C-alpha cells in the first residue's frame, strides 16, 4: 500500500522529517523558501495532509484547489491561519499544538515585561553606541515589577502561567479579564481577580495581552483603550499581531501617553510598522515567545503525532474540529 502524501510547509527539525518519512511520502521545504499562497496551494495539490506553521494560510480557496487534503496539523497553539469553518465544511481536520509551549511562552512574556519596564534594550543600545560616560541618579529609570498591578487580557493557559509568575514570584497584584471567568480554584492558584475590561485597562501598571486573534479581537487595543491606560503603564503583546492597532500604539508611545511597550507580534509581520522602529520606548522581538529548542521540538513532535495518529486510524491528540472525524 502506498504511503499517504504530506507537505511540510516550512523548514523543521531534521529528526521530525525523518520520523514523518517513516509513515509518509514527504515533500518538505527544508530550504525554508517563502511561498506565496499560490505556491503553497500548488504544492498542496495531490497531498493527503499538511504540516503547517502559523504563517501558512489554509482557507476556502486553498481547500477548493486541493480536494484530496484531509488534515492540516499546525505547529502552533494559535490557529488564526486556519479558516476552521471552511476546513470543517470541506471535511478537513485541523489540529494545533497547545500545552507544550505554555511555560516557555509565559517565561518569555515575563522576560519581555521585565525588559520593557526596566528599559533593558534601550539602555544596552545607549551603551553599545558609546554614549555612557557617567552614572546619573535617573539614568534609564524604569518602573517596578514587584508589588505592581499586573493586568492580563486573555486568561488561558499562558495567561495563567504569567499570573502565577507575577503573583508568586514578584508579589504582584494580578487582575485579569477573559471571555469567561476562571473557576474559583484556578483564581486562587493564580492569585488573580476577575475585573471588567475597562477596570483592567485603567488599573494595570503592566498589561499583558495573551488572547487569541479572531476578527472579533481585531484591534482590541486601539487609541480609545490606550487612552484609558495609566500614563506610567507598560503594554506587552505576545498574543498576535492585529490585536493591537500598531499605528495607534506607536503614536501613544511617541506622545508618552503610555510609558512603554514590549511587542513580540505585529500587524502584517514580518513587516513592522515603521513608526514603531523609530520610538525608543518599545522593545521589539521577532515572534520568538515559544523559541527554545526543547519547546519547538515538542511543538513539531505534537504536529507530527497528530498526522501519524490520524493516518493510522487513531484519534489525533489535539483536534480543533473533531466533528470532522465523526463524519468520516
Ligand atoms: C509559533 C505561536 O512560533 O504557537 C503559536 O501560536 O505564535 C508561536 O509559538 C508560530 O506561530 C509558528 O508556528
């Protein structure tokens, strides 16, 4: 019997490719070429499955051109690159890669918060530029983390990880807002208090965004929300580009309407709004919150496990539209 054909859309660990090759006929993109949607579609034609990452768009147009496709396994917890309704309508299973990246991503959220509030990168650039000639009492004075009020918007697994770090590690007062309130026992574990969105914006000294992107969460933070925040506040986005209106944020940072921001994700990335590149009070990183080798390996392994289980007639580990399996 011939093996199912799969496409691995981006470069990934060679050991993952080797494992996939034991089960599938694999076409991979180990040279990590940047494919347009049309190029991705061309390569997906005739394939039974796909191993995708957050930048690979799978929508009705792609699916219509690839009727043989049965599953797309995303090496990411976020799946806004998938049109889930279109996939379900086409009978294509979608899987993501949750849990394995929670603690690593929460670590990074905290790293970005600390770097932003304590002006780590801005002061390093100053030093590297040879501008440091003497100590002074207010040089690169930032904001305290310990004891401050940490606001979290989006209290899923990663949000909870950040809350625990803040409450237990740094004695922060944690408040959060989410579509639904956590169970009381989880609120106790995270030492977090549920508040409305407006109170969150107004009370947070540091606001971390960890909510999923969807058309409904587009520009959750725009000029009006930034205007509600404290002028001393910091804003951290490790969620998705598009949740923040980057142009409005750049203007708010320039006018010091908020103190600083730390951004790992951007609208239209890898492009970055040019105004963000010119303001000093922002820390910018290229979507690396889950980037440690053990975690990226665990994410890739989970995506591979989903493909192997599915084609082996077993239940995939992390299906997003499991109803599709019932139809088959
Ligand atoms: C990935 C992410 O690195 O998992 C996610 O949702 O944003 C990141 O961890 C990226 O999406 C690549 O797939």
